[in-house]
């Protein structure tokens, strides 16, 4: 662990500092034999870049310490064990810092943010995830502005949740999706307003950002995701002509304990008794099945249309207006808990971290 005390004096208390956890991603990538690849030693790059900020911006940045994960993660290869590892790092360090910034690849940044939201429920300080669409070392990179903004939000004492900071916007971690493959403004919160923004290089929070408050310091009891099979939860997207026999093959796999079903419009699926039977049999066998809409905006309301009656018959849970990332990581998280099926179903339908 190293530290950096930009313009905060020699008597800066550690509790006033922000911790940066570098986990890899495009932000720190370098050219390799087969294209961009994760690298180590990002701190030297970042500190050198920060020195190029205008003095009035540099002088108002919070002091920070920096650490790295054991190995850099290419986020396209991230998995639940990585989510657990990052949550464990936050749990180990959170009492010593005013906030924590996690630098992460953009491909699965929203997945990690959603998982951390559940794992760190009750967090009493800001946990800000960010990254970049182009490496810090590249001309015209968005990396420096994203890190600067994330540091500023991580020092906001009113903020007590997991959030994503990107392109000057602060979005709830359990409400955010990556929506563009190349644009710097690559993330959006389709069914919930942003919870902050940057104005004249200073953070500004909305009233929604101050709703996730707790009265005491968290005592994390992190679930063991490593004890679950990587395919414990599967994601099934309906398409015209969907075959119930194919779904039966997936749902009768011994590893599958949860299913995220992406259906049409406001909550519809084919009027197919075979499909209803497959879902109902899986539910009765203890598989936790939830449904969300394939539409990026809006929520489902099962029972409004006749085409949704099969979902109700099969005891499929409504995901409301949740993102796929939030719904799937919630299923995974609940299935990792030592609780019964009835409690899992109740908790899925409950907003735990502002995800629905």
C-alpha cells in the first residue's frame, strides 16, 4: 500500500483519505502482443497524470492511498469470485477511509457494482466504481476525468452506497448499465435518475443520493460465492419460436438453482402450456425464477395481459424495473445465503439497496 497526499498537508488523518483499489481494466491497459491487456503498477501512471491537472483542481482533490488486487482483472473474464474478493477488500479497509474508489474494466463494471451493492448493504461510506473507455496513457483518454470525479464523490460524507461514476454522472450501482461500446458517456441508469453530477469540477448530490443512509457502521457477513457453481444462475432471453424443450434441458441441469427470464414488453411470454409446465416444475423443485422485460426502460406487471398468466401460474417472481445485472446478481446473492426458499422469494421482491 502506498499513499499520495495531494495538497492536504502532512497532518492529514487517515480517516480523511480515500482508498483507490486498482483491479485492472482498460483504464490501466497497455499494448501487448495480441492487443490491449491488463497491466500492473498503475499508481505511477495515475500520479503522473494528476500532476497535469490545473492547480485549483489538484489542490482540492482528497488525499488518497492506493492498493491493487493480487492480479489485474480483465473485466470480460470477471466472475462471482472476483465480486467476493473485491467486497472482502472493501470490508477489510472501509473503517480506515472516508470513501473507496474501485478502478474496474467497463465490460462488467455494472455487474460488479450490482453485486457489491448487495454484499455491502448498509455501507456507511461511498464506494465509487469507475473506469475508462480508453487507457489513461492514450491521447484523449477519459480516464483522468473519471478518476478525478470518483475521488471527489468518494469524499462526500452524505453518500452511503455503492455507485458508478462515469462521464461526470453518478449513478446508483444497482441501477446502472453499460449502454455504448465506444462512447465516453457509456453508462446509463435507465429506470432511475442519476444521484449526482460534477459542476465546475465539484460534486453535487441529488436528494436520492442521501436516502441510502444507515445509523451504524456495517458489520458485513459476506456470502461465500466460491461455494457456488459458476452457472448456479442462468439468464434466458425469449425469442419468437422459443422451444420449451430447450428450456427444460437447462432447468433440469443439476447446477442450476436460479433463472433470470427476460420476457417481452410489460410482462408477456408465449401462451404455451408446455412452457408454463417447465417453469412450474422448476419452481416446485426449488429453482428461484424471476422475470424482467427485454425493454431497457419500464417495468413488467404480470397479470395485466392474458399472455402473462403462465408466469403467475408457474410462481415466477416479478423483477419489476430491475436491470439484468441487478436482477441476476441478486438471485446469485440470495442463493448464496443460508436461508429458506420462502425467505429468498420475499427478499427478491423487496428493495434491498434501491435496486427496484
